C-alpha cells in the first residue's frame, strides 16, 4: 500500500460537521481525502475510484452503512473499510466487522484516536497475518475471563449500556463499570471501540 503522504481516503457521511471534521484532521496529516455526502453518491462514483481506505458512517439516509459496505466489499474486496459508529450503534458496528469492516471509529471521536485507527488499518501490507496472530493472543486472554466477565462483555458488545447490563445480570451499574475496566485492562484495550474490535476477532459468540 502507498505511504501515508499519498494514501487515498474516502469519507462517506451525511453529516456535514462530522464529514468535514474528519477531512480536516486527515488532510492535515497529509492523507489525500475525498468526501461524499451519501452512500448513493459514493456508489455511483465507486467504479472509477481506487481508494486505499474508506471511512463509512453506519447511519445514513437512503442506504445504510451496512448496505454500502456490502457493495464496496463486493467490488473492491481488498479495500479496508472503517465504520463510524455512535455508542447506540455498537451492535451494528459488530455486524459490520463480521461483514468485512476493518475497524470502527466511535463518536464522539478525538483526532488522535482517528489518526491511530486510520494509520493502523492503512500502514501494513501484512495486516491479515498480523490480525491472525493478534487474534490468537486475544482469544487466549478471553478464555481466561471469568463467567461473569464474559457475560458483561457479551452484553456490552451487543450495545447494552451499563445500567441495562446491570439490570439483566442483577448487579449494580458500578459493578458493571468495574468488570468493564478489568476486562479492558486484561485485554490491553485502550478504548471501548478497541475492546469491541478485539472481541470480534476473538470469535466471541454473542447470545
């Protein structure tokens, strides 16, 4: 893949503020950025495009991010796709990763977090082999989680908020927070988005 200075990024998001904010952050970092205001607009242009990476919003009018992802992966299977997801869209983000998305950026996002995800996804031609090895390590740590930690993780990754998880498991929200922090520490996750990515790679079957 091309180096960072010539890496071509496409941002597809119907929200002007988010689309323009991402474009600014990535352009300043010397990425070559093109933006599209809808999935329909992007798919019309796609046959003549050759992006190094696509950043795609989960929720858009006319066509959802999942629908656009499916078509992008059909036409350009080797092109990595990063999804933009709000906290309420975590379950959708998981489905997207299971459908071939490389990662996702959780809203609201920090510029450094965006750059970290994009760089990680774009920089290595050996991403697949790296993920396979990383997946094995994550799975080994996951297998060491307690039964309660596994239950908490499963519900969180499905998109349940702490209070909902607490109600379902008959524990306090504070206990859920403690479990979540401990799980992230053991898995080496620095953000909830990273925790979800690791969980998908581990092969966790969500109930």
